[in-house]
């Protein structure tokens, strides 16, 4: 750690350390503000992620609940044909947004929910169970996309909080105290040197009288 090295009790060294101390204090304040903002964002986002996860689980259970009777009523072949008959395709889009200087992923979906007319299979030739199952699967995909996006953002924010927290603690408990101690040591040494110099000059003047 450069702040713990032996320093010379010179005026220039003292000025350098005081400048470093000002920078360290300013950095600590800036990082602490960023940390507080990130913690607030995580506090806001966490309940949403929890709720989205619970919704995902509930919709997954509904799909499993509908799947067995659908197989029994329509059979594997009809369900497979219905699944491959869907005309619209779900598209997943990945992007990023900036939260307090942290780039977090954004996951969105397009064409997740489809109209009955775009599902491709004949409405007259199929039972309601296929429509119910299709609705349930679309709801599940919608829930997965919503959860994945916010969960990924939350994960990035938590990692950034951990990283910034380490820097804040290092500044607070190591860097700033070390600089303050070095400044105190140099100031005391300079005061001692000044007293010695004044004493020397006093004796020199006394001998000249």
C-alpha cells in the first residue's frame, strides 16, 4: 500500500499527501452516494423479482395441470400438430440500460401473446383444452421473460454493490486513515525540525553576541 510507505518530512510531501487525502475523501463520498442509490434500487427491485418468480411458478404449475388432460383428450399427435401450427413466432430482444452508472441487461419479448386466429390450428377441429393450454404456455413464457430480465438486472446490481462496498471500506478503513496518519506524522516531524532550527539559530545568535 503506497500510503503506508516511509515518507520524507518535507513541505512538498505534505502537500502531496493532503491532495491525495482530499481526492480520497471526495471519492469516498461519491462512491457512498452511488452505493446508497444502488441499494435503494435493489430494495425497490427485489420485491418485484420475488413476485415475478412466484407468478412464474404458479403459471408453470398451471401448464403442468393442463398438460395431462390435454394429452388424454387430444393425444400426442394433435398437440404436436397444434404446437407447430402457430404462425407467429416469439422474439426475445436483449438490450441494456444504465442504473447509477451500472449497465444492466433488459430482456423483452415480442409476439408472446397470440390471437386465436394466428395459432394456425382449426378452431372447429380442436377442443377448448388446446386453447387453454396455449394460453397457459404463453402466460408462462411471458412470466419467464419478465423474471429473467429483472433477475439479471438484480444480479448485476448486487455484484456492483459488493464491488463498490469493498472500495468504500478500503477508503474508509485503510486509505484515508493511513493518509491522515502520514500527514500527522509529517506535520509533527516538521514542527520538531522547526523547533530544532529555532533553537540552533538562537544559540548561533547568542554566540555572536
